[in-house]
C-alpha cells in the first residue's frame, strides 16, 4: 500500500489532520519505515492555555488512527516532540519528548 501513497503525501495529510486537534497550533509529521513497521514522528507546538497531557494523547491517538485507516496496519511507534507556545516572546520552548510503541497484534488471542 505504501507504494500507492507516497510518504510525503501521507506526512502532509497527517500534519494537516494533526492541526485539527484542539490545542495544537502547528504540527509537522514524518513517516519512515515500511507499512508493516511504520514509525511516525511529530513535531508540534501547543497553545499555552491547553491541557498538554490531553492534547498529546489526542494527537497521538489521531495519528495512530489515521495511519491505521490509511494503511490498514497500526504504526510500530508514534513519537511526539512537544513545544509550548510562548506568545509573549514569540518563540517556542521544547517541553518534553514522548514516545510510545503501539500495542502489538499477536493474532486471534488463542495461544494453542
């Protein structure tokens, strides 16, 4: 499937969708790897008044869901670099880096 969707096109679409998450001011998304082992990286600036933990959780969930919908498989990992917008000084300050591996699918759950 990745052959039919260029990584640049997927990255741009994910970036645009990410900016629809409440609290996200700007977001750039990159995808690397193969469709069966995709790594999603997002560099995002969040608004000063937002609930950062909630915004990051929503952003990660949106990216994971959009990749799963587009490619039919969950990304291997979703990393989010978060910058807190500083409107008074007009610069962003890096606040935290979060990463989370997607849950692995082991089949139908039958170990036999």
